[in-house]
C-alpha cells in the first residue's frame, strides 16, 4: 500500500514528510540555458553597437559616392583590430569637439606621410596620387600648399567633392587625431546607393 505524507504506523500516524530528491541535472540544464541566452543577447548587443550605428551624411563633401542626407552605417570595432588606412571613409569629431556632429571624410594621409597639394593635384610623399580620380583639380589647397608631414596618430582627410568640403586643408579642421576617429563608414543604407561604401 502506498504511503502518503501522513501514513499510519503501528504506533499511530507519522507526520514526517518524504523529502523530494533534487534533480541536479535539471538545475544545471536550467543555468546552462540562462547562460546561453545571456551570451546570445550580449553578442547581439555588441554586434548591433559595433556594426549598425547609423549616421546621417550632412552636406555635399562626399558626392557623388555619398549624397547629402544618406543614412550610413558605422563600424566602430574595426580600428581595434587594425589601424586606419588610406582610402578609408571615416567618421570623426572635427577639431576634437565631441559635442559636434561627426564629420565624414576619406583618409588620404597616414602617420609619417608628407601631404602636399600643388597645381590642383594631391602628392603623397612626392608622388602624385592617382588612386581616386575624383580627388583632382583641387582649387583651394589651403594649408597643404606648403606640404605637411603627419605626426604619430595623425591623419589627413579630404572630401571626395573637394569643391564643397571642409577638411584637412583648412586650419579649422586640420589633421585628425586617432583618438577623434569614431570608426569606418562601411555601408550606405540609402536607396538607390544601397551597398558597401568604397
């Protein structure tokens, strides 16, 4: 006969309850499940934060590739793994002002480079730059007319549309410090330019 919690003995009723065995496997499975959910949520947050931060393009300085008011995606993680390089389109705080809206330009000079604009052409370490045909016929060389050698952690940036760009040619912007770079622009999320930024 099955005994209940108040089973009858030869001496009368027994009020001792039977203890339930703790299923350690179920508990460990539960905590493993909670840990997996926490890891997935953390990775999702880091991925969204690192690769899907949205910025709006203000102005015409990067036309025709990037147009005014385009929605762009910023890769904040990339420069934790490598240094910014020539040709990267970056977002940065102009003049180190972290209260201002980030500016978007293309890196043309990296630490150690000597950058000069002469007769409308860009020269890097004495060689005419031909990597981006849009950067030619520069009418206003600004401070780059005399040539500037970049120090450690300094970058020279230009807009693709130099006629409408406030960039490293002008003392208001000057050379960009590595610490003021937010990340690389990698995707234009605006139709019909939807795709990778190059």
